[in-house]
C-alpha cells in the first residue's frame, strides 16, 4: 500500500484507528491482504492490533474484518441439499460435549464438518481427546472430509493450512502483543473460521465462571452478542447459550478419561450436566436450522438418538473413517467394555480423601485443571507433546453429603507420586458447606437467539 496513487499508507491507517476513526471496507481489505501476503511488517500489524484493542470496532467494521479474514483462504462449498451445522465453545474444563454432539446431529440428518482445536494451558482440546484413541487421525484433506460427510455425516478434524490463513498470523501476533482479549478480534477469528466451513447454522457455547475465559455473565453476554451478530450478518443462522463453568463438566477431566465419559454419554449413561449441554446445544441447532419446530422437540430428537444408540453407531463409523481399526472402534462402542484395553492407562491412580464431613458446594475446575496440566495433561507451547493418560475422575456429586475419609477424586498420573503442594491445591478445590447452602443450578443460564 503506497501513497503514490492517493491510497492511504499503513502508518496512516494505524494512526486513523489509533485516533478512534472508522476503517472503510477497502482499508480493512488492504489490511487483511497485507497480513496474509506479509506485505505489512509484524510491528505494524502489532500496532494495528493494539489500536483495535484500545479503540474497538463498530459492528460494520467487525463484519468486514470477519469477511476479509474468511476470504483470505479457502471457503468450503457443500451440496445445496445439505444442512451443515457446527458448534463452537469458548473452552471449559471437562468439556467433551463435541464428542457426543457431532454424531447425534449426524444421526438427525445434519452434516457436521467439525473443525476443532488443540488444548493450550488449562483448556483441553477436542483433537487431543480424540488422539487418545490409537490410530485416530485429525488431519484430513477437504476431499476426505467431503467423503466422510457423504458416508457418515460427521467428522472432527484439525484446521487445514488453507483455511483462514490470515487468522494464523493475527492470532500469533495477538498472543505476542497482549491483544487476545479484544471483542472484534475474537469475533473475527472465530466467525471467519466458521464462515469458511460453509455452515448454514451455528451455535456458540459461551462459558462464564471461575474456570472460563470470562468470569462474569455480563462480559460473556457481550462476547456472545458480538459473535451472534457477526455470524448472522455473514449469513449463518447463529445463536448462543451462556453456560456456567465453575465445576468441571461431568466427572472426568483429562484426555483419555473424557473419551470414556463421552462414550458413556453416547451409550445413554452420561452425567446429567453433560447430557443437559448435549441436548440443549443439539436441540438448539436442530431448531434454528429448521430440523425441528421447537427447542424442546429438538432436545427430544437428540435424546432419542442417544438412547437408541444411533449416535453411537455414527461415532463408531467416524472413528473407523478417521483411522481407528474396526476392532478397536467396535470394542470401544460395545456395551460392556474395558476402555483401557484400547487407550493407554496411566501407571498410577491416587485417590484423595475428604478432610471434613459436609456437603459438596463446589469443585474448582480451574484448580483441578492446573494440577493435571503440571502432571502432563496440557501443553505450554503449541506443538508440545502431552500425556493423554493423565486425568481425574471426580467421585462425588455437587450437593452430596460426604464424610471425612471418603475418596472424592481419583488422579491418573505417570509421575511416581503427587507432590504435597498438588495434594494441597486439589484439597482446596473441594469446597464444603452445609446442606442449606447448596442450590441446584442448571449449566445453561441464558440464550442469545439469532436476529
Ligand atoms: N478461539 C479462536 O479461534 N480465536 C480466538 O480469538 C479465541 C479462541 I480467544
């Protein structure tokens, strides 16, 4: 970009945003193209990101940024007859919802090309969970994705090189310039990738609470509204749920143990809160994509696919299509099975005992996740190897009366023993109170509907 033919230069563009101005469509186009082609220096991109972080972007600018990012790479184009849907979660502890949700939606007739990520820091990634299953391949070409959608209806894969290349550059520089937590930048990043997936409908699970990116309902609602607006403006029917993320979802945290719990859910034996999220997110997608006349009816459709094992059959077929042997997939999906015959089991299991009598009021998911991370379940840098067998099983329910000495958590680890500070941090995560202090809360707090 030069000023020889009256176009604005990059330093002028940065100054415009820095001083609170609005960028035009052409200017945003030039910026994203410059990012993609690397014609703009990293220092200039960083400065623009900080200007956007400080001054924000209007709805119009955010939409343009999202569109330009989407168009920076390949945009999938599926058959007109398909109803293509997906879910995106802002990340939580024990969040294995995608694993039962994708096959349940496929069993209802939707096409689900789920593009997922890997875990970083305390958050787990769906791809890491699936890689606990020997043979599972997350890297599939567009042609392979198309074939799996045609044959089965769902797949869970990693992002291809050609999808939204501008996001790869921007995300790395956001990380390096402390500009990750900017509403327009998060919106552009998430919705551009969903747009490139060629979706008809999208549901967002925006989490709030102690173990979430956003700690309070208000800030989560702001993010959800920005995502929903951009998604709908892009032509994807988009809605969101705001869900509570304090205690881990379900009873298992860690890659292999979460796969076991997801399989239990697919066998109709999942924990209540996981079931609630799968039914609500799935039912919501069926409703907004026109597969169901109401949300309630949509939830019932998903429930039926879990109870009659049609979702499980889809999952089994997806495992085979993505590289797992027929024998292992069949055995993992069998009614009575030893999951650890096929997935690596950690060398040690240590149970911690409750130190008082009392009612379980809360289990701090973030504290549990941090200990597991140190034990090898998570990574500090992208690309780092992780230990899929590290995890935790929570042995008590919220609101349960426990007695001193009762086991409340089982840690799966390969280190010879847990350090004293790890015992301490885990014990602190279990919050006791009296039974009248406990109140049952559903995971789902609010909906933001398409508009
Ligand atoms: N996930 C994304 O894909 N993009 C983001 O900016 C964030 C999470 I934060």
